[in-house]
């Protein structure tokens, strides 16, 4: 079960009836909040359904204002969408995920996502091939072209999950979300119309996909642990850290761990070493006032206040055995680095500490519908390839990107 508990940090809250307690973390401060020093849970709590256990609870004190209004349900294909290419923030100065401006979303995203300084000097041949890759009708999508395709989709905020260079389920879904957002014909395979739309922004097309990155002490001197199987054993850990340096690096660069290693076959992954990595680009910075969790496409669609489709993320939404709720709900709480409390059948509890390998990952976005929320995942490679027990599961980096822009009171529609 998931229960957020307060250990030593101040709780950020605005008075709703339920209570959130946060261990070694704070509630996300993307909207107006005031600090409190409350340390006793209220009697009201939300039960969270996840794929890890059906006996889970999260005690939630809402840290949000209900600032967004409900908007009519709308199919992704029926949205009014303007040309998003003018809204891109191409990375042209060797820095990724460092946003300019003082808006609430920009400040939040800079807090949640790591700044990545990279170089394009002395790139290995494989990186040069990926960066110069192009596609034409009749061409097979090899790994070089596949990586370029995944990057172009990601940079235009149609997320593919872990970048691995392969044409697969998540890449196809991301392409179809991009087609919907841009009023294109939705297809099962890449076509000329879609490729032309993806590549019409010259700055994005020229942006390097694979780059050189010099590892820092902070990159490699991270806390790691071996994650045990049982909840009681997990609760004994100091934190649900990464199990290896390469797992942490793969998540930082939004790339599969296997692909990272294949790009760097002789690397020792030590401080000072220069490795080849994927360039994540910049996330969506537009405030999100509505999201639609689509069970059929296994995609979370994000809309702004004008109902423009501004981003999409591959997701796991429920399962046959434990389906997601129906209807429209609202965002009631946003938490960065949540605890996880497992409640056994005999009523005993085991509090699992925060960390990227926490069962709800790095983010919990709780809904007005008790038991349900949007959250991260300790296993990004399995997004949309596994079942959940009703919640909306994202990669940690997508969950963090959404946490930075989703509005308090935003509507969440399940369809």
C-alpha cells in the first residue's frame, strides 16, 4: 500500500480535509501553497491502487488549490491545435533542460529536471550517423533512423518513453499522438507527410540527437543499493536508490540502459570520462489544465487552458483485473519523492522510503477519486508493457515533467 509519511521535512499544504506526510521530500510547490508543521495524520486517507499491491494506502493532505475549471471531454483527434513548432526551445548552446524565464512552470521544471551540459566535439562515428540520419519512403527504420525519429518525437513533446532506437509500440503511439496533435492522418507506419511535419523545424532538425557528455563526481558517486523483493526488506533500506550508476545515468538521459551501454562499450563510467548519451532536449513548458488517460492507446494526453494538445506520454492505465476509474476527476495533491507504505493482510505496515525505485517512482499526483493517481515508475522500459491496478503510470522523467506543469485542480479524464 502507498502511504506518504512525514519524517523530518516541512509539509507544504493548503487546507483540504486529507493529510499528506512526506519523508525526505516536500510537496511540489508549483502553485500557491503555505507551509505547515503538522505531523499527525488525519483520519481521512485515500487508497491507492497500483500494480504492486492491492492492499495499499496513501494518506493525502492536499497541497493544491482548485484553480482549474472542468472542461468538456474531447477526443485527442478533435482538439484545436496550433503549430507547436514555434513553441519549441531548441537546444543550440550545449545545454539541455535548462529553461529560461521566471514562470511557475519554468521554475518548477528547472527544479525537477537535471541540467545537462553537452558537447558535439569528437563524436564517435555511430553518433554522427544518428545525427545525420534521414528517412525516405521505402527505407527500413534502422537503429540510426529510429533514434533520430524518437528524438524528433520527444522534442516535439510526443513522448516515446525510454529511447532505444527501435521502432516499437511506444514509438508508434508517440507518432500517432504527434499526428493527432498536428491534424495529420493517423497511420500505423511512418509516412512522408508525418516525416515532413517532424522535420520542418530547421532548428530542431539540426539539434544533435547523440552528444558527448563528461561524467561528473555527482553523476557517479551516487548512493546505490540492491532492491530486495519483499516490502519489509525494502522498508529497512535508507532509500530506494538506483541499483547501479548506469541505471541512474540511463534515467538521467531518458535512454534504455542497454542502449547506453551499447553506445559506450568500453566505458568504465567513472568521473571525468566522456561518454555518448542521448540529448533529452527541453520538456513542454505550457501549463496543463486537463489530461486524458486513454486505455486504448495507452497514452496520457495533456492539454492547455485553450484545449490545445501540448504533450503526450506513453503510460500504463489499469488492467482487466483492476481497471481504472471512469469519468472526470481533478488533481488534488502533487508530491515529489513520495514514501510508500505497504499494508499486509494482517494489518502490519512497512514504510518504504523515497527514491527512483520506489513503487510509485519519483512522483505522486493524487486525484479527487480516492485510490487513484498519476505516478512514476521504477521500471521505465516496461511502461505500456505491464499492467497497473488502476493508476496512470509514467516514466519518472515524464512524471517529473508533468509535475512541473500540471495545474492544481486540473481535470483528469479516463476513457
